[in-house]
C-alpha cells in the first residue's frame, strides 16, 4: 500500500477504521456499564479527540453532556509543555462525574495538568478514556481507566490526530515510517 505523505513525512497504516470502530463499541459498553445512571460530563480534549468523541458518545444510550477543553502549547515545545487551557465554567463541572476523552496519552503530563485544574472545580469524580496510550513513553503514572489501544513510540496521525495541521480527516490511523 502507498504510504501517506504529510509535509514530507511518511506514514503507514496502523489501525483501520473498522478496527477502531470495533474497539470503540467495546469501550462504549464498558463505560455505559459504569455511567448509565450518572449523567456524566464527557470532556473532549480539543482538537485531536473530536473524532473519537463523536464516535464514542453515539454508543451511549443514557443522559450525558458533552463539553470541550482546549490545551494550547507553544509549537516546538516538548510534549507536555502546556501554557493555556480554556476550561468549562466551574458551575458546569462542580458536583458532576467527569470523563476526560483524549486522543492519545504519551508522557501523560498534559492529562496530569488537566486533572489538577479540573479538581479545583470540585467534580464528584474524574476518569479518563483515551483512544491510544503509549505505555513506554509515560513519564508519570496516570490512571487511564478506559483505553482503546496500547501502541509503540511511533508518531501517529489520522482519525482526528494531526501532523502540523494535516491528517485529521484520514479515517484510519497511520504511524510514521522512520
Ligand atoms: P502527553 O502530554 O501525554 O505527552 O501528550 C499528549 C498530547 O500530545 C496528545 O493529546 C496529542 O495532542 C499529542 N501527541 C502525543 N503523541 C502523539 C502522536 O503520536 N501523534 C499526534 N498527532 N499527537 C501526539
Ligand atoms: Mg490531545
């Protein structure tokens, strides 16, 4: 199969859209079992998790709300060097069960930072659902209760994840060829 080329970097197929949607159905069932009576807040971490969020929430057949948070970092900074966060209002988080929806956890630092900020808003509980996890790159332990796929260290794109703005629209997930 032809590699996908984005800004002169090359990527090969890693997970098909069908494999991803099969796993998301399983995750949807797991999450539903714990949250069906809790009216949770599903907090999508923009931008990368927007496709995952759209597919996962349509597995939920119970009351739930969707909110968004954007983490912004200086381009070129190392992973986790976050500078700013646009959080929902504290009245929307206080007393609620929160499920953070992430595209990928690499070092885990941005999730640790986000959880620390959310805790200031007094939620009832916080859990994480991440489509992808890179266990070998975690710098601090993070409890990711719901995980889609554990993958290696390669940089991945597609299914919402970008390389410098490109690739979010690809239905499948691709890994960089090094
Ligand atoms: P962490 O703070 O866990 O190191 O990084 C998390 C964020 O870095 C993710 O939400 C994502 O935006 C970005 N990231 C980490 N690994 C990858 C990757 O392989 N591909 C893409 N496109 N983004 C990544
Ligand atoms: Mg992300």
